[in-house]
C-alpha cells in the first residue's frame, strides 16, 4: 500500500471520529463511567479468615498509627472465636449515639442521657458497640502499656479503665492499667484549671475526692466512665512521646466498650488530645477508615503525608461551645445529577462530621430527594424490605456485580467529595443490601456525615486552620 493511500485512510478515520456522533458517543461512555460504580458483590461480604493487610501510610509515617476495625482480622482485641457483629444491634446503638448528639446540640447537656429516646437500651457486658468503631493502639505510662482505644472525633476526654475497679469494670482484652505501676502517673488537683475544664469536655463538672479531681462521662447508649482526672506519659510511636497528657483513669466503667481499654478523644475542646498536643501537631490530624475488616487504615498526627489533592471546607460552628467539627453541606448529587434541595434544608439545622456515627443522617427533605434519585437509578434491581433505620434496600440475589450511581457531597468553599464505592451501601445479606443513609425525624436536627461514608477517604482535620479536608484513596 502506498504512503498516500495510508495517509488517506488515516484522514478518513480522523474525519469519522471527529464528527459529533463519535464525540458524543465517547462522552456518553465517559459519563457513564463517572456517574456509576460497578462493584463485586462478594466485596460487600469479606471473609473473616482473610489475612491482615497493613496500611503503608501507617507503616511508613513516624506520627502515624494503624487503624483497625474493632472486630476485624487486624485488631489486637479480636478473639479467635469472634463472631460477626449483629447489624441490627449496630444500627440500634447508632441511633442511640445520634439521639445523644442531637440532644447535646439542643443544649440539654446535663439531661441528655435521660432524654434520649434509647434509654431502654441495656448496657450489658459482652454486648458489642458495632463495627462502626475504629481502634488504635497507644502506649500509656512508664514503663508503657500498649492499650487499644476507640478514637472518636465526637468526644473530648481521653480515658482508660484503671485498677482498682472500685465498682465495676467491663471486660477488656488487654490487662487493665494499674497507675501504681507507672512512675509518670499523677492525679490532677480539683482546684486546677484542667478540672474546671471538665464541664465543657464531658458535660459534667469535676468533683473532689481528697483534693483530687474526679470526672464522670456518660454516653447516649448508657455507657459511662467515672474516675480520677490524671496526667500520664503517652507514647504514639518511638519518636512521638508526650509527657503530662490529661486523661481519665476510670475506676467505675460500664457499658458497650467491651474489649477495648478506653477512648481517645479527638474533639475540639481544650482537654482533647489534638488540643493538648497542639505545640507539636498544630491541631492537625488525618485518618483513613478501612473498608474491610482485613485491612488497616491510619490515624496520623500532624501534616506528614497529607495528600496534595485534599479539598478543604471551613469548620462551621454548630452551636455555642460545641466540640464537634461542623460542616456546611450545600448540595448532594446522585449519578452526576445535583439534587433539587433548597439551601435552607441544610443551613437551618447545620451539619457535622463524626467518626463514631455509622450511618450518615440527613434532614428529611434531603434524604427524600436522595432516596428517590437513588431508587430511580437502581430500578433494574428488586426492592427488599427495610431494616431498622435503613428503608431503601435491594435484593441482589443471583448477581455477581452491581452497578450503583455515584454519590457526591458539596461543601462550602467549593469542595466536592465523591464517596468511595463502599461508602454508599450497607449489606446485611445478599437479599438485603441497603442505601447507607437515613433521614432525621426532625427538620431541626443536624445532619451527620458518618463513618460508612468516610471509608477509604483521607479525612484531614486542621483545627488551627479551621477547616476539614477530603481526598480519595486515603488508605493506600
């Protein structure tokens, strides 16, 4: 074939592909790829026997800790006989937490547990709080004792169980911390500024016992911890050691924390861990929550390793004195199409991000719009009955893959965050896979961006800069 003939064929091909039909076809194909996710259904039901895969970010960053599912393969506190968590119980307890948050935002601090709709929930030993809790391991004391703590952006006071248990202590996997065995332990005086700060950090004022400060903190599910406010050495990594960290040494603890040693408070109050380490980390921390129990994510303090692709939105104030990280949600899109939700639907009640809430909560009108658009995009799949707070479910029996529309959140400041494919569905069984969102019962209740939606995202908290950021593929 002559060179001129080859050149002519190339020109013909270019001419064909440059017409509008060719271009629009390519755009349609690209649009379909952007507007939906196709996922393997087997990935929604990971095997409990899968080996643990460690996060490279946590392994290679000096100020970074591995984040594990509380009941996952990678957890230090998972027993060989561990069973899958009861999803119905997870959602029931999740609603208890949400009720508690909404009550706190209503300034009913001293009465929030009694007013919670979930006061009938039993605080029984051995009950799980759910796979929605994520755990890190921190060294406490001298010599250090490695203890597994739930980390929580919705709480401020860090506390652990301590000997002696003067009333009750729940069962934990690791030995209970004994302050008398640590040379760096000190009780805090009840006349100190730290003791006075307990009211804003816990909702309860500190009291005195032989001039020592006593704290008490209770949660919406009726769990509680009571003990001495103290100072102790905290070891994150070999090169990240902090002396004199204020924490609660709980001698009377009860509830749904079974297995873990306590809680790491990452809220905005002056007694929170980010505030106490501000001189080193400038109130900056980030995390990625793993989408599978056989993987670890990371909790990293400081700006080390933060992705350049992070999109930031300003921290908003939910209500006076709150320790929550507020967000301004300005819109939601499904399948690339922005929903017709009036701005006041989000701005009137406000919104917050919370690592401890499992299922994101939306104002009723916003949830109705999301549900309607999502169901329309999922019309090829059979509907299934509702489960607990989740009312948009599908029967995917017989399918190997499922194609779901993308869901993106729009925040003030121009940040647009597309959820990972694992942040859209919550799977009970193949015949019951549900949209992982729920509506609030009241237009005046704040929206909550929960941890299912945060999975695999890098979430950056810049307390000093007054902003929260998001980037994709945060666990890799």
